[in-house]
């Protein structure tokens, strides 16, 4: 069941949706000179409205919006854009193919004029309705902007949206990091001297060239793995305090600038309550920093939560803090492998989730207030807690969030209720996750966010195949062609996928497959619940605006519930179902979803014939019929780009595939290639 809080989180990629529909509107106007006056007038108004709201969504997408009124306005806009795209799909006959020739090439110009007069009557009414919705949204956009401004100010005061402080807590608890803590302390303490033995230590620790007497040690790992906590323990360690005469802690975040970072450094060095003139020039700030750190003594700087934006200005920052005498150590925490590779002068320190023994101790500490629970008094809760902890996959942040939640609900009934639920659907969990995970998500571009959010429809622990997922993104037009047009969409999508892996939004499972941690998946669900949904036997409610649907089918699934889904862009099947009724239900869903782009019916063994409505799906681009029982494959949708036919029973692929002029990828078994 979706929590109320999940429904209040804006997705942060509305501008990508608006831009895509605006581009299609412009393209349609440019390529259809014979439109009726009414059609052209409505499309022109649609283009104007989309241009207005796009500017608004670009501002909104850069904030974590949890205000109910604001998210409702954005989602109404989001849905209106999808409706507009659906109408354009109905208008568009330019992509219909017969063999290898376009139908539009076979139609005379006089008939094409008639198309503009006769065919779009129903579509025109739909377009007029969409334009009216956008008119209303544009008319209320000033109210939205004012509310967003007020919400942003309130969020800043309350610390919502991922921003944390450069103040460092003194008492921090850390579990299971003894070895890595000892290693980092050895690096930090052994690399900051000018003595010969320091050079020896640096060499043993894989040091690269020191820049201006500065050693940089990055701690890299996914959000919630404990990078900042570990850095805090090091910063406050007694040996570090005694070794470094000066220490400074700066929370960098997404909005990096050399001047602001140096000013925060000065504030940390002089005390967090000190003041300075923000209007000072960069030169003045650099001189002030140099006057402080040029004094005799070692200097430790922690740069917490560093993102890719800093890479371009990294050398400028280093120049500002360099000095003739060595002894400056910079400890960097980051989720980005790109940042770690850029800044490291010493070996990188990768942080992985905790092993079970350490994680269980952390979980008990937060849930019970101690890591040494008295079993006699808490036997049942301890057993339930252990089962809950095993669902959290070793992330310290998950232990803290879930442990604190359980501690506030200290009854067997409440703990069992949490155990039986998907923990990421709990509103309290999402509220706690957002301040930590939100900044990671906001660092992505809107199209990257949309690609990431789409992954929420896959089940937990799903193993992602890179090429398959990229092909789905392309089928939905999530991947934008480069300005030069010389790069394949697959290569652009592959690069985007790799960037998500580098930013720790996915972890490598083996050489070809990847996995998404539940905590990251919780974020994806939180920002996409109004258009992406995984329907299971226990599902109680889905947003009526769902466009991307995964069905976890089973013999206990109430199939009639699936008839409510309409206007879908994606249908994916997981699980096993023996009922033939699923075929009729799916065909009915396809009849109500003419703009579907991605359809995966693989492993549906009760499917013995092609569903009647499949051939009419002109926008279907990704189709998987692997390991079904269909023996006679024909009447394929005309615009397929990706087709999976693994496990096809016959020895040759069907000749009907030759008519698929847009096909980019065909996946079949080797035995089927004997043409």
C-alpha cells in the first residue's frame, strides 16, 4: 500500500516529460503542413502552454517538494503532458509501415488533406480537453510559484531536502568499521608529516603525486553506507586532534563553489559562530585562508558530500589551500567514483554494506538502545527484529531509520505489522530517508532521474541487464539524441547507466548484471509512485495515473483488479500464472493502452496465441515473447525496435519479422538462426 507521504513527493523529472512532449508537438507542426485550421490552432496553443510550464518545472525539478498542494499541481501537469502525448500518438500516421515503405509515402496529397478534415474529430476533442487543462494550470502557475517559494523557505529552516550542516557532532556511534577506521587513521596520521618516515608510509599506501603539499583521501560508497559517520569519528578521534593543530569540516553538497567552500572552511576554523562578509571577493577569501593555514602546524580538512560539479574547480580549490610546508590532509566523502578518481592522491577507501554480525549489533543498538539485548525480556521482539534486519541488506542508515521507528512502536503487534509490510512503503521511513537520499537524487539531471525512477517497477533484488534496460529507456524516448546526431542512442543510454552505477545508484552483481539496493529502490518508489507501480497479490491501491506497470502474477492474484489499468506505457510480467484468464485480461489492458511502448510477456506459458490487440499497437517498440508457447508468430506491431524470441520452439525465426523496418535488436537462440 502506498503511504500518504510517498504520494506527497514530487518526482523531479517533470521538465523531461514536458520537453519530450513539446519537441513532439513542434515536430508534428513542422512536418504536417496540411493540418486543418482548428487542429493547427490547438497544437500551436499546446506548444505555447508547454513552453510556459516547462520553465516552471525546470525550477521545481531542482527542489525536493513534499508539499501536498504543490505535488498535486505538478502531477496534474505531468498527467496532462502524458495525455497530450497520447493524442499526438493518435494523430501520428507517419510511422506506420507496410513492408519497408511508409504508408504516408503511398497516400496522395489530396487524401492527406482529407485526413486533416475527417479523421481527427475524436482526437481533436481530446486535444481540446488537454489544452483546456493546460490553460488552467498556466493560469494558476503564479500561485504555484509563490507557494513553492514559501515552501522552499520553510524547508530551508527545517533542514528538509538533504541539506546538512558543517557542524560536526561530537559523540558518533559506528559499527563494524574497526579495520577500515584503523587503516584511514594510519593514512591520515602517516601522510601529514615532512619526516622521511612519512614518505615511506605514503609509498606503502599507494600514494600518487602530492599536489602542493596536500594529500587527498576519498571515502566512496552509496548513500547510507556510513561515509559521513566514519569521517566524523576520524575527525573527532583523539589521535587526530593531537596530531593536527588545525581542523575544518565543510559540507559541500551539490551547490559547489570555491568561494563558498573556503568561507565555510574559515567559519569552521574560527568557530561556527564566527561571521564574515559574504560580499568579499574570491581573492580576499583566498588571502584570509592562506593567512590562517600558513601558520606552523598540520591541517586536516574534511569535505563532506562532494559531487561531480566540484571536479571542474578542484584544482582552483587546491591552489587556494596549498602551502610550501607539507602537512595538509583532505578527507573527502563522495558517492561518485568519478570524484574519487579525480581527487585521490592516496588510495581510495571504498565502503560496502556491513556484514551481518556488525549490522545486527547496529540494528539492536537503535531498536533496543543497546547492542547487548537482554533476551529474557525481549525474546519475541528480538526474533521479529532479526527478521526485519535481514531485509535491510546491511546499510547503517537503514538500521538507524528502521531501528528508531521500531523503538517508538515497542509492541509485538506493531513489529509484526512492520515485518509483514514493505518497509520502504512506511511514511516514517521515507521521511527519514529523504534528507539523506534526496541530495543524491537531486544531483541527477531530469532525464537521469526519469530513467532511475522507471527502475522502481522492478521487484526487489532484481538483476538488471544493462542492454535490456537501456533498450526500454530508448523505447520510451527517455534517451535524448546528441546534438551532433552521430552517437547511437544505445551508447548514450549505456553511458547514462554507467553514470548511475558510478554514483552508487546501482551495485555490480557480476560482469553483466547489476542490482539495486532496497534503500535506493525505496527512493525510486518514493519519487515515482504516481506513474510507476508494481502490482502484487498484496497490493491495495495504485495511483490512477500509473503509466508504467509491472505485474507480479500468481495463482492467488485477483485478475479482475487488473482491468482498472488504462493508458499504460509499460507492462512487465513477473512470476508464474496457470490461469488462461490472464491472457484475456492482458488483451483488454492492451485495448485500453494504445500508446504502450514496452511489453514483456516472457515466461507466460499459458500464452499459446498472439493476443488479438497486439497487432494494433503502433507505438510498441520493445516486445519480449521469450519462453511462451506461441508457435505461430505473425502480425507483429509495425514499429518494433527490440524483439526478444528466446526459447522459440521452431528452428527458424518467422518470416514476418522481415517486415519490421525499424527493428534494431533481435534476441533469439542460436538454433533459430538457420534461415
